[in-house]
C-alpha cells in the first residue's frame, strides 16, 4: 500500500507544480506586457520631443503642483504636473506627465517657472526643459 500512496503523492505534487509554473508564466507574460507598454510610452515621448524640437514654440510653465507617479524609466522618475503654461502671452492650465532627470528635480518645485517647448496648436502637448 505504501507504494501506491507514494505514487498518489507524486501525482499530486506534479499537479501542484504545473499550477505553480502556470503562475510563473502568467507573471512573465504580465511583466512583458508592462514592459511593452512602457516602451510604447517612451517611443511616444521621443516622437513628441522630436516634433516639439523642430516645430514647437518656446513657452514658460509655472508649476502649480507635482507628484511622482511611482513609475521610473532608466532610473528616472515620472512626475505628474499641474501647470499654467504661457505661450506669447496666452495662458492655459494643463495637466502633464513627464519623465525627468534626477538632476532637474531641484528646479521642479511648486511656484517655480520653467522653460518648455509647446505644440503651437495644442498647448497641452509640451515638454519641460527643452526651450
């Protein structure tokens, strides 16, 4: 009888291992999906930066508030800003999310005014620190 019990225990352990492995595959799949999402965001930010560098207008943004989103790209934090953007005397309130260099963090405080490049047709599309 002991042999059959051992076989049954091995079968049970095998089923549990399959379940556990399925969990690991799910974690890997979720991690890959998150990595792809971040890569797409980085590519979109890069395309925006290139477009603004070529066709954007210089502006000034006053930081009303900022919070860290908890995301990082290449060990650089992503911040969510509430800004008042001034382009040639026209102001607008804008919510903006951007990955920033840790070297810039000291300059990015509520009340500070920073240079930015702004899409001339849509002031909500901007990048801080490019002007």
